[in-house]
C-alpha cells in the first residue's frame, strides 16, 4: 500500500466553512429550549414525569443508534479494506465520534435511578423489588451504581473508538501516510466485536430492563440491526443535503456510491426483519408466560397497529422497493426511502419504550415531538462542532482514487 500524492488534487478540501460555529450555537440553544418545554409539559401531567422520561428515552436511543451504526460502518470498512466507501467515510467518522453529546444527555436517564424512582425503570423502586422474587435475584445486576458504572464503560469504549478513527483519518488528510490506514484496518475487526458486546449490554440495560421481568438474549442484536438501518438512512440523506448545498462535490460522491449505500440499507432492512422474526418466533413458540407477555402487550389495543406499521413499514414494503436497482440509483427515490426508514426506525424505538407508559393504547403527545427536536438539535450541534473545518471527504487515504473511480459492475 502506497501513499497517493495525487489524491489531494483529485478531491479538493470541502468543509462546512464559517457556517459551522453559528449553526452549532443556534442548534444548541434550540435544543435546550425544546427539552425545557418537554420537561414543563411532562411536569404538568402530574405523573411523576413518567411520560417525559419514557419519551426522552425514546428520542435518546433513536439518536444514539445513529452514532452506533456509524461506528459499525467505519469499523466494517476498515476491517474489509473497502475502497468504494472512502469518499463517504468521513461523514460516518464524524457521526461515530459524536458520542460526547449522548454521554452528557444520559444524565436525565440515570438521575431517577439514583432517586429510587420507578417512573422510568421499575427495578429502581425498592418497593417494586420487594414484591418480586425475580427482581430480587436480579438485584445485583440491576443496581444503580453498577448500572451507572456499566454506562461509563460503554461510553468510554464508543468514545475512544470513534475518536481514534476520526483522529487518524484527519491526520492522514495532511500526511497521506498509508501506515495510518494499516493501523485503522488492524483495529477494524476488534472494534466490531467490542461494539457488538457493548451495544448488546447497553440495550439490555436501557431498553430491555424497562420490563425487568422479561428477557431475550437476541434483544441486543435487534437494537443493533435497527441502529445500522437508521445510520444508513442518515448517511444517504446527509450526503444528499451536503451536495445540494454545495458542501460536497458531485464528483466525490456519485450515483455509484449511492447505489452501494442503498444496497447496505437494503441488507440491514432484511437483517433487522430476520432478527425480529427470530425473536418473535422463538418466544411465541416456547409460550412461556414471562416472555410472551411482552409481545402480548404489543399485540393488543392500538399497539397492534404500531406492530403492523413495523411489519409492513420497516420490512415488507421497503424490502420490495429497495430490491430495484433503479431505486438505488435514483437519488430522489433513494432519498424518499431513506426518510421513510428513518421515520419507522423512530417508531421501532417508540414501540420498544412507550408501552411502559400505557400498555393498552399507544400514547402520543407534544412531549414526544419536543424531546425528539431537543435531543436531535443537540446531537446535530455536536456533529457540526466535530465536523468544523475538517474536510467532509477523506483526502489522504491511499484508496481515494479507487473510490473516486468506483463503478458497480
């Protein structure tokens, strides 16, 4: 592997420019205002902020999943020594490194746990634990201090991996040193394993424990698969937005790159459906009351309609649509399905979290919109801050010319 001295002339530096600092401040202010509004609306309900915390967790896990999916994408490209993805990889690196914002925003989730409030996690309430023999056996794991300590480990792993890949990739923009690529490639495989392990346990801790007497060993993979779908949709839309605003050249990201991004999106739509079916089939076939109750809630009342939205909107309809080569090669159509899948990915997280508020009917409130906008604005502010004046397209990778000339066979 040799450095390519012509790469920097082939793909000129493309950045957010002077708009980045102003956009970052505006997004941060708007995000704080939206979360304050959500907190005020939640407090007005008089339910000990039960609805607010569940809505907050929904928005939080939705945006966190984008960074986790991005980190998987970056590690995967290095582990497989992919050349096609070099020009789109910087966008993924920025999102993967944007883990500090979710780490800070985790505080409202852990605070009620230390307050021994069951408004979000029933196992945090000592009275609930005292009435359940099963929870008493899980008390050592579902302990507030241990819960917080595990979260610190998760964020440390994600933050170190994300910053490592971005730091070396940015340094390579200047030096063109191929040894930096080799270092990132060596970490690609172990990074995927670390990510799979930490995301699995984070999903157990933050989502599955909302119903602490229910369990599924495949649950972490389910959230993992949805995270990659959400990220792939964001990657496609981010590339389109930056090209539409002139921040990224059409020569850097071409229809061939969109085609492959569309193929990855299709792949993980199918993978998500496969994991969802496996979890449902195994639990329903075993017919164990402790396990089937979780699905029974989501198949009664108005929740059954949300389940049908996921069946058709997250799997069957986009599966058929993205089979078409024409759809994957036309930006308007691919953009439409990226928006579609990003929306149903939020519905998926909503379906995991909100039955903890009302198991009979699917609730919806202005609080949901305020939390989504608030967390999303803060998350986007972090991404803009990280992108800053960095090139939005990798410049020094030895496979850059391969990516620029990439064509699907």
